[in-house]
C-alpha cells in the first residue's frame, strides 16, 4: 500500500491461447481473454471450441462438428447392424 493510504488499482486479466489438436492445415489457433480461466473457457465454448482439461488439449469448432458427425454415424451404423440380425 502506498504511503498516502490510497490503494493502487490494478486490472486482472487472463489470456487463453488455444490450438486445435487435430492434424490439419492451416493450423487453427485463437486467443480468448477474461478475468479468470473459467471465464476464458466459457468464451471459448460459446465460440464452439471443445476444451479437454484431462488431456490439456483443445478442438476447434470445425473439428468438433466433424468428430460429432463421425460419432453419430458410428452409433447409427451400429444400431442398423443390431436390427438386421
């Protein structure tokens, strides 16, 4: 604290740089800012990014859509194989 008793104002900011972990060119990267890590993650999720905290990786919006479609198609194919038997 300064000698005259006035507190020094400061601004807290957090920057989150995300790079897509899928192998594609050009490399997708984006920066999000906020006051906390969870605030930055919320902004990234609103933009369509998927953040994997356990593996510390991220997936861009286009790859997220592609992977979701692949999983959906796999589940539909598996269901079709069950009904055919």
